[in-house]
C-alpha cells in the first residue's frame, strides 16, 4: 500500500517528463559516417594562385570517387616594352577519397589519384610572337578536413602534394620536358552534399 502511495506521489513528475524534449538525435545515432552510397557532392577550393571545382560520388559511407577540374588564366602587359604575356593552365584530376570521422561534425579525408595537365603560354613583343604548349600527367595526394556546418555544407582546408611530367613544344620547333614537384599547395575548401 505504501509503495502505491509513493508511485502516486511521483505521477506529477512522470507527467512533467512527458513534456520535456527528447535527447538530441545525434546522441541516439550510432557512431557512423553521415554519407551513403549513391550520394553526390560538389567540392570547390581556392588557394594561392589556383582555383578548382569537382564532383564527389560516394560508393560507400566512407569512400567517394573524385573528379576535379582546375585552372587559371593571367595576362600581363608592359606598354613601354611593347610586351604582352598570357598564361592558360588547366588540370583534370581523377582519384579516390576516404573519409574518417573525428567527431559528429568534423571529418578528415585523404585523396589520391592521377592528374592530366595542359598549359599554354603566349608572349608578344613588337611583332615577334612565341607560343609554348604543354601536355602532361602526374599523381597527387591531398589531406584535408571538413567541418559540417549542416549535413549539406562543409567548410575546411586541404594540403596537396603532386608530381607532374610535362612535355612542352615551343614554336617553331623547340621542345622541353619538365618534371614538377609541388609540396606546398594549401587551399581553403568547401563542399555541398546532396
């Protein structure tokens, strides 16, 4: 009888508990990655002298195929020397990205793959014009991190290292081969996931 009176005295507490908000959903979700197979994303970055945008296609909760297009163009002129120089560069990269969860809103990633490059430099001084075109290929790896502001928007940064071989041809008939090692390509990044 005493236990029934005790339970009856707690009934206002049970009524109050019914109106309290449920614990956050994130606390109820098992420790798993947010992404799912078949999901798409857009990756973009801005760094020192380059910009790029790419697509991500998730094949598992932690791995995505990465396709990226980057490039740049600049033009300089010196009227006193009657000199004009223009540079056009482009790169197409294909790789595989692996995500690792650090906490519910922070992920780190590693991407590795192949890059195909094209460049064109044209210089004109008075009436003399010289054009150099180059094509090449290489490998790259980058390491980055993303803070998921929302499940669909991530902001972060990345560091990239790459090795590229380029064959250049300058008119009229000069050729050169160049191997480039890049170790300090740091960029701010963002991602849209949908």
